[in-house]
C-alpha cells in the first residue's frame, strides 16, 4: 500500500453567517467570479437552465422553499445554508463545505 499526503493549498472561503444581507454578500462574491444567477422557476430546478445550456455549467440560485444557496457544479447541484462555508477551489470552482469538515481540513493562512 502506498501512502499520500494532501498538498498544502491556499483557498478563498467565506462563511454564510448572519442575516439574509450577509448571505447575499457571499452570493455576490460567487457571482462576481463568473457564476451567473440561473433563471427559471426555483421551485422546479429542472427549469433552471445553465448559462450555455450544458448541464454542468456553473451557476447559483436561492431555493425559495428552503432558503438554501444552490451552487450548480459539474457534480450536480450542491446546497449551502447558514453556517456552511463556500470554498473557491484552485481552478476557480465553488462548492459548499459543512463547518465541521471545514475546521478539520483548513486553518487560517
């Protein structure tokens, strides 16, 4: 068996805390990095077309039924709620991370 250590990587991340205004600041950060707001009926995610029409294209929307931030990724739609961290990965991709996993994985740089 071979052993491997994860390479140290510095990432940007913001936590969804506070009120809806604070959550929107996180959304604006994601949007400002090229993730467009997806249009359509947020109650029916199948009607939310990605920007170029390809299912894996990035985008964001707020699910009105739950208030969760939904980030569309190549792996599918990922949901984030208050307390979760939004991570900007090394290739500019965004994804949510639960606070306990974030604390176990990352430390301030």
